């Protein structure tokens, strides 16, 4: 296919590549800026909708989630369905901006880390008919599961007991408030820029429903769907711009040591706007025996950290609860950074995800029912049992 002013699409035996001209790159970077703008806009919409739907009583509405284990399950199930922790945490930021207490949102953010890993497991099933490739692929997929489960098992009880993540994140958010920092409540240019689009959404919703609560629910749904679409297309555009560089980064750095692997995982995830996508890239490479499980491990940890960038950007949209929204975004970042430092830094803990992934992949290679049991158990049955326990025990 001949090149045009925006780029060249080459099709060869069903393989598609995008070869961008300078003009094409400019167009796509404009697209990136536009997607970030609309991400902020939809965060404002979901925040306004949540405030309207709850009538300012967000804490009472989410009283059922005051139990941190219920909040954790909400995060797991939401991300399992959406398949993007970036999207889930951006939505949580919007809810906090609309009045959801940070204490309730913290376990939800932790749950988002667990829910996003099911994509890797599903990706590994592409090699299910080949014994050794499947064993390697399934181990590469589930090491993400085992790390995030270990992180939650350690840090959720600590957070319940001390609140150290929320306190540390609040301190960091405070650095951007008032003297010596950026007062996020006074960044009026964002409100001015997004106000027309928020106004359009409110006008449309007002024409559909007269009840204030219904209007709030509809606005929140518009914001949530908008975030889903924005992050999806943001990933597509950034992927077109950076796919070549991302591949080079992977091949050059992933085997150079854990620090470089983490850095490359974080960088590629910021580009892809999805840790699910980033870590799923590793599955076919592992199946082909191109990289080892121990090389994939630090790359996965970097992907966990890289996925927090979206929520930090989304927190810029907050107005009335600006510092709280920024706090929950920092909670996501600190949770992943602290988990990486502790688990990967302590030799005994570092081995746990590796041992879990290798053991489970060996079992699954011999009996595929272990795959079914793992997916249903971790992402659906276990959450259900935890909710049932909290209802009847607590």
C-alpha cells in the first residue's frame, strides 16, 4: 500500500505495520494530547456524576465497602471485567474526587492490581497444545498473579493496622498543595478547558432525566465509559508511535539485570497505558524460550509501577476533593513501589512468586483443570467467599 501524508501501512501475508512519516508522528502526538485532555474531562464528569448520585453522601453509599476486604474484592472484580488496572484506578480517582473516602478507596486500588493479571493467563492458553511452551508461558503469566497476591497479603493488613500508605500518600499530595507547591484547587485553566464538554454532558443528561440522582448515575456512567474508550485509544496511538522503540527496549534491556528490567517494564507500560498488555507481551516470548522467567519477573514489577501513571494524570482533573484524588493516585504508586522494594529486595520473599508460578505451571502442564481452577478460584470464587465471610462473620 502506498504511503500517504500520515504514514505507511504495509501489509504482507496478513502482517500489518505502521511506518510513520514525520507528519504522521505529529498527528499522533496531537492525538495523544487530545486523549489525555479527554481523560481529564471524563474524570471530571464521573466526579460530578458521583456527587450528584450520592447527594454528597458518598461515605454512606459505600458503607458496605468500609470493610477493607470488600473494597479489595470490588477492585479485583471491577478490573477482572474491565481488564485494565489503569482504567479502574482512574475511575476510583474520579470517585474520590466525587467524595468517596480515601480509606475505602485504598483496598480497591490494591484489588485492581490483582484483577488485571487474568489477561496474562488467558494469553498463555494460546500454547495449551504444546507441553513445554505452555509450561513456560503459563509460568510467565502467573508470576504476575503470585507477586500481586503476595503484595496484598503483606500490605493490606499493614495498611489496616497503621494506614501508612494513605498517610504517606497524603503527605506527598500535601507537597503539591499550598505554599511551596502547586495548589491543585487553583489550576483553573483545566476547569476552563473542560467546562464546555462537561456542560454538554450535563445538558444531555438533563434532557434525558429530571431526577438529580438519575442524572448523577448517568453522568458517572458516561465518565466511566469515556475513560474506558480514552485509555483504549490512547494505548493504540502510543503503540503506533512507540512500538519499534518498545521492541528495541525489550530486546536490549530486559536481560541486562533486574533494575534495567524494571525500568523497561515501567517505560513500556507508560507507553501502552496497560500493564495487562505489557505483561502479556512476555507470554509468547517465554513460550518461545526467548527470555527466561527470571528475566520476566523484574519486567513485570516495572509494569506494575508504570501503570500508576494514568491515575496520577487523572488526579489533575479533581476540583473540590483535589488533594484526596491526588492522595489515592499516590497510594497506587507507593503500594507498587513499596511492594517491589520489599518483596524483590528480601531474598526469601523474592523467591515466593517464582516458586508459585513454577509449581502451578508444572501442575497445569500435566492437568489443564488447574488452569480452570486457578482462574475461577482467584478471580471469582475467592472474592465471593471473602464477601460471604465478611457478611456472616463481621
